[in-house]
C-alpha cells in the first residue's frame, strides 16, 4: 500500500484519533451532535458520515458505507 502524501498520521491509532477529532470538532455542530448521537449504531453512523463533511456531504455517497457494513457483517467485530 502507498501512503497518501497529505496524511500526517503516524500510526493506525493516530489516524483513528484524527478521525474522532474530525467528527468532534466539525464546524457544523449540529452534524457532529447528530453523528455522535448514533455512535452506538454502527450502520447508521457509517451512513450518516455525510453530516460531518465526508463524501462531499452527500447522503447518497455515505449510505453505501452503511450498506457495506451490513453486507460484510462488520457487526461481528463489535
């Protein structure tokens, strides 16, 4: 795999921290609050990532994330 030139994460755990900070401090406080409200519902969380700017803030694009979560039965890792 090739590292993205814009990624400043030093490890996988650092990348996870950055992801969480992105959500927690997203400028649209409403989107951040809505997403954090479904943090215990992984499929919905994945589908709602558009609320914090992922996939150009297009709900149809992040809906695929929730579908992939279900298709690959990612809940088994919870």
